[in-house]
C-alpha cells in the first residue's frame, strides 16, 4: 500500500482526480471486475425487463406501475453513472476522472438517490388515493398528475443536491488528488480539502438527514393510515390485495432507507473501519437496492408476476417449437 501512495503523491493536479477503490487489495483489484460485471448485468436485466413488461402490457397501464417503472429507470441511471467507470478503472487502470466529470457523477448519484425517495412518496400518495378515496381515484390520478408529481420529485432532488455539490467543489484542494473510493462522493472529496470544511459537512449531513428521516417518517405515517383504512373498509380479496401491495412498497422503502442508514452509521465510524470495508458498504448502498427491487416487485406484485410468467412461458414455447 505504501508503494502506490508514495508514487501518487509525487505529482498530482486538482483538474482531475483518481478513483482508487479498494486500495487494501491493490494486487488483486482486477478480480473484482467479474462480480461487479455480474451484478451490473443483473441490475440492467432485472430493471429493464420489468419496465419493458409494464410498457407493453395494457393491464399494467396504471399510475402505480408508472411509478414503479420510473423507480427502476432511476435505479438504472444511478448505477450506470457509477459502474462502467469503476469497471474501466479495475480492469484497464482508467481510473482518472476530470473535475467536471467528478462533479457530474456526484450530482447524478445524489440526485437519483433523492429522486428515488421522492418517487416512493408519490407511490404512497397513489396508494392513499386508491384505498382511502377510491371513488375519486380516476379524477385525481390523471396523466397530468403523474407528470406533475414526477417533475416535482426531480425538481426537489435538484434543489437539495445542488448546494451539496457546489459547496463540495468550492472547497480548496491542496492534498493528494486520490479519492480512496470508486465513486466521487462528497466525504471522499472533502478529505482532500484543506482549510475549514465544517459548512460543507453540515450541509451534507442536513440534506441526508432530511431525506432519510423526513421521507421515511412520511412513508411510515402514510402507509399506517392506508393500512388502517384498508382494514376498516376492505374485505376479502380487496383487503388482501391492498395489504400485499402496500406491504411490498413499504418493504422496498424500508430496504432502501436501511441501506442509507447503515451506510451513514458506518461512515461516522470510518476511523475504526478499513477503507475497503467502507468501499464495500458504498457499493452495497448504491447497487444492492437496484439489484433487489425487481426481485421484490416481481415476486410480490401479482400482476407483474403474472405478466413475467406469461412472457416466460410464451418464450419457452417458441423455443421448443
């Protein structure tokens, strides 16, 4: 580890940075290429498959499935802004990234993460109207409403992320340009800064706390109200369907937020944890939800499961004939 650090400190410029993930296993970094390629293929295949089925099946042309497809497209965008560059660094040593590229990657990661959280809130609103105001559902959840909600989620993410990114890159960098991570993230960059960075850290902490605690609290409150109403007014199949659908959304939301909370806790303990473990936590935080979400929705939502099964049987039949 001393070799690469000594060489890298001889000459550097802050017009570009080096994304040096997993420095503790420098001689075996290429071995990580295969598992990350496999995970990335799983993400693309799983998310694109469900988005395609939702787009093609008339029975899935409903607001709930629209938001699911938006969530999956955000998953794809977030991981695509990270993984190809990371894989090029692992396999070919192309681990340098320009200052502008680093800014763009950071903005993409954080904006998509906050956008996903906003979409989860929009999905909760959709379920609230469907179960608590069923007679007005078609009047409220129109195409215009879906577009407005999607744009509002995106505008919110941009407004929250922009100060974090701008303040991070306004810091004065005077140390090595090596980021000991495989992505550009604000704490990794700020560790290279000199001078007072307390404001940058505070803004980042406030935004993360607002999203994690604020959005999660709203989701729990929303689904508690929805499930309480469903238990009172629904019976039989209707109640079971409401419980299953809301339970699935809440499960996905809890999984996403738990990854965020665990990541935050571990990063606060960074002095007692190796850099490689921190990088692994970052990878899980950024890639695991995108890998697991299609599995959860594919198995738990009956309509999606039926469409996937029908498609698989049709493809299998054509293959045999």
